[in-house]
C-alpha cells in the first residue's frame, strides 16, 4: 500500500479546482454506459479528505440509474473531475477522476480494478 499524499486537480478550463488526500491505491475503471464513454480512472476518497477549492458555482449535476451519485460537470468545459456519493457502508465518498489530477503518476490500466457497472 502506498502512502497518502495531497493531489491537486481541476477540470479542463480550470474553473473547478480541488485537492484530495489519497494514496491512489484503489484505482479502478467501470464499464457502465457512462464511465465507458468518459474513459474515467476512478479513485475513491473519503469526503473529509477532499476539498473543493473553487468552481462550486460552475458545477452542474447529472443523475442516472439509482440517482444516488451526484455526477458534477463543469458548466464551462463539460469535464466531470469528481462525483459525490456514499460507499457501500453509507460513508460520504468522493470519486475523483484521476485523469483530472495535475500531478498524478502514469496509470497502467492493466493494473487497476475493473468494476462491472454494466451489470450492477
């Protein structure tokens, strides 16, 4: 298990900026209709380890399926850099899009967990 550190992230235009304290050791992708199209690499982060620095007024929500996840898109550039919801035990969680981190290491998709969201 790697050690947690502070990462900085943003949408494409930079209007939405955030920090997340995480070890990047829970990387996964998902084959649901939405994630497959977006090409996300997901990392769950406890909500108290995530800070939205700017752009709250630029976020537009999108809900589908169970409506339990707040998919939040930048209204200027359309990028979803994170989503809010709960983990399996009901704990508030933010799912960050690792592709939106400014300083993330390169990710080998063959080494990450694959979530079968298409059949969930």
